[in-house]
C-alpha cells in the first residue's frame, strides 16, 4: 500500500485569531491551523506556516516540535515562523497527549508515540499539493530533539535533521543528569512508580508528578531551574496549555523511558546529515556532544558562545537561523 493511500486526508480549520502566541507572526508568513492523525489514531493539531508570494513551485518543508512539555504557540511556532520567512513550509505541532492534540490521559509522554508523532507530521506534509515530498526535514527542540533523531533513524523519507538544546529523555530518566543516578536509586524510582500505578488504578485517574516548576522561586534552585522558570513562568514564554507553564507530567511518565533508549540507532541516520546546535553554557551541552560523537557522518556540531539551554528556545538574536536555512537549503534536494 502506498504512503498516500494509507494516510487519512488532513483536516484544515481556520486559526483562532484570539489565540495567544509567545511571538509575533511575520507579515510575510501565513499561519493555518491543521489536524492530522498518527499511526496510533491519535489526532494531532499543528500550525502550518507558509511563506507568502511563493509562486506555484512546491516548497521544501520542515516538521518541528518541542521543547518537552511545551506547545506549538511557544518555541516550535517561533522556529516555524522564522523558517517560513526563509522559504520553507513548516509544520509546528503539539505532540500526543499535550496541547490541542488528542490522546488520553493528558500530560503523558512516550518514546514510541512521540517518535511516531514526527513521522505523522511527515505524512501530513508529504500529501500537501504545495509541498515537495522529496524535500522534507525535521527540527527537534530540547526533549523533542531526541525524538527527532529517533524518528529520522527509521523514517527514510526525511532528508536532514537539526536539533537545538537537545535532551535525550530516555537517558535523563534512566540515569539522571550527568548519569549520576545509582542502580539503587533507579530501583527505588521504579518501585515508587510501580506502586503509583496501583494508586492510579484505584483512583481511576493519573497523579501528576511533583517535579514540575515552582510557582515562585525561593532563590536556592539550580541555575537551570531558574532559567526554565524565566521562560515558562513569565510573560516571555508562558502559555496556559503548556504543562511546563501550568501543570506537570503524570507521575508514571518516566517508566517507559527508563528502559527504551531513544538514540540506539542514531548511526542509521547516515548518510543523511545531522546538525546539532547547543549553547556553550547550557547544562544540557553534554547530551548534544555525546549524540554528536555517537552519530555517523555527515554531521556537524555548532556550539553557540555564552548561550544557555533556554536561549535557544526564543532568543532570535542567539538562535542561528541563518545556519539552519543554509543547512536545509543544501540538503533538502
């Protein structure tokens, strides 16, 4: 069965003009709200950004999602807006179980389903008449950078992939920051989540994690928590549907990540190119460096001087959009 026959036609609906976005839509870009389904039947919602006055030639396209716990009105939409200005059709989407996308229960993440979300976005892009299905790339931000790399390893339709401020969510959940989790701590975490499943089953609902951002900083938090707070909890990046702004993941969300490594097959992205971008002062820099080491050629690591992790969420003067434009123009052909 062909890909085109297997994919249900996408539904397009008018974007809500009253919707809050954390950035200004470019005068040179059209934004349209769309819906499409992934392979598990979950309906995803995204915003399709199209450059104005492009003529009749099919456009190269990008699928973008992230950060982990964010929505399309935040970083992924900002990236999409910038890349559409540069001539790409760009789909920024809410992952399954979050934002305006479907899936129950809410605020759950999955190494498999969130990887599939990227391929479903490629399905959608590839059946649009104004898009060249042979020129599709992916950008993953923060935790969705790991899903992006995992998706491209298996989805050979994608011609190039870029990541910014990459998190490997399976590694972070399984081993902690800088792999500091001991085997004893891992066992204790799994025991706690296993018991939580009985509580959830008895209650008929899923308890939220206690590891969400505080409503107010006390001053003694780790620097990266302060940086997350400065984005998600302030007018800079707050959005009511973003669980990092206004909620938390379910307490049992880490279970599947703890024994399903995302980057096992990263070498199979080759010979398609990888661009990995990270901040010099980002607490997550080591994750980008290790992914770069594990990947096969062609690959490139770009470290942005003085930048921290969240600078690559929305600091337009810091994010190397010209580099992203050059990278995809070169490789989406």
